[in-house]
C-alpha cells in the first residue's frame, strides 16, 4: 500500500470553465504531482472545521504554502504589508498540524506551512522582510508576484534537511516576504540562508520539518518528497512504491 499524504488546501474565489468568481477549494497541481511521483497518494484537506479528524487516517501531511498567517495567531497586530487574514484556513491548518504532531504523523511544512509549524510551537514571524531585515536581504527571496528565485541554503549538520538534501550549499526556489523570527519551543534550526532561518524541525520523536522554500516547484527534485513518503511508509509499516 502506498502511504496516504494529506495536503492542506486553499479556499479562494476563482474563475474556471464557465464559472466566474466561484468560491472554490483549490491547490496548485505541483503538490499533487510531486507526491505521486515520490510514491504517495495525495489527499486534499479543505480548510474547514473538522478536517483534523482526517489526520487519523493519514500516513503523512504536507501543510502547503499560501497567504500570510493571521498575526493574531502569534500575538501580533497586522502590519501594513500583511495579507488580509484567512481566518478559516488558519484555524483549520493549525488544527490539522497539531493533530498530526500529537499523533506523530510525519509532517512537511512548505513556506506558509513552515511558518505555521513555528507558530504552532509558540514562535513568531517577521511580517515583512524589507521592514524587518532590510530591502537588500528581502530582494534575494522575492522579486515579484509568482517569481520563485534561486537561493542557496546551508543545511545544519545532523538535521533531517542534511539527511535528505546533503551538505550545503543547496540551491532551492523561494518566494516569501515573511520568515520565521523567534523560534518556537521544541524546534531547532535545520537550514539557513545567511542569518535567515530557512528550515526548522522538531526536536522530539517523529519526522516534522518545515522549509521556507517551495520544493514542489522543482518537479525533478523529489528528495524532500521521498523523505516524507519514506517516513510516512515507515510509520504505517508499509512499503513505498515509487514512480520512475
């Protein structure tokens, strides 16, 4: 049996087929194809109350990227550059993530999901990198809408990121104007770009990793997807059947 990998999704207004400005639940297909290629079966989790109950049937979880986390979740007031809050998604994603951590279901947080892993552990977020770390630092990580820039990150020795990607520098694709600020309890830094935290992982048992970059945007690089699927298969006691 291939492991079931839940993926959190968006609730947005979209136009498609004959529909205009329809309220939909959606997810970029990159995530789905990436999981399938690594040997998992993707299961989309809508951002609604009760989605956390599905975690009990999953072998692994991806907390996907997306809009900024509402600052009230880490005790801050919204800054002028922070996205309007997606209250329903924040609540659902946090509930799903906490259920997975409680059950020791392997977790991979991507971009927003990486920051959410930190927030769930009591950490905070830089709301706008040009204001917090300077325009020069921020420009390395986001140039414009939908631009995923090449960034070199340095995995920490002995981290899950080093185990999956090898020693640095490792080139990844980034698009973010926010980042982990104060590290949450029970987390350790797993990779950096200069002084910026680019990956975190839990210190306790299980496999829970957050990366600030977007590994699903590089279809040919399945290393992190396979690390998650392997951890999920190991927890489920199953065997991974990989494509290719």
